[in-house]
C-alpha cells in the first residue's frame, strides 16, 4: 500500500508538507519493491528479513551470488 497524505493542519510548516509530498510521489512512482544493496550482513536478523546481498563483499552462506535473500530456518535462503 502506497503512502497517501492525510489531512494536514492549515498551520503545518511548508517544509513538512513538501516532505510528505515527496514521500507520496516516491512511493506512487515505484512499480515494485526495491532493495538497497547490502555489502555486509545485517546485525539484527529475524525470520522474514529480506535483503539484496552484493555477493562479493557479503556472501550469504558463503555463496558468491548477488541477489535477493530471505532469512528463515536459521539461515539465508536465496530467492533470485
């Protein structure tokens, strides 16, 4: 679900309104999910955590493959 600006008080600062509009525009212009490339393993792991590993600096499970990985079952599992 994309972010949509709700009712903004009339006395809200202009900078705040501008930032909320930027957030709304950024989310509405994305056709899918995007991930930042991670070069090191996250310090906090939990079941369902999904990331994009660079596959060079950080190789989940020792596999040198860049791609999307999800943490479950106590290990990283490559999605693609």
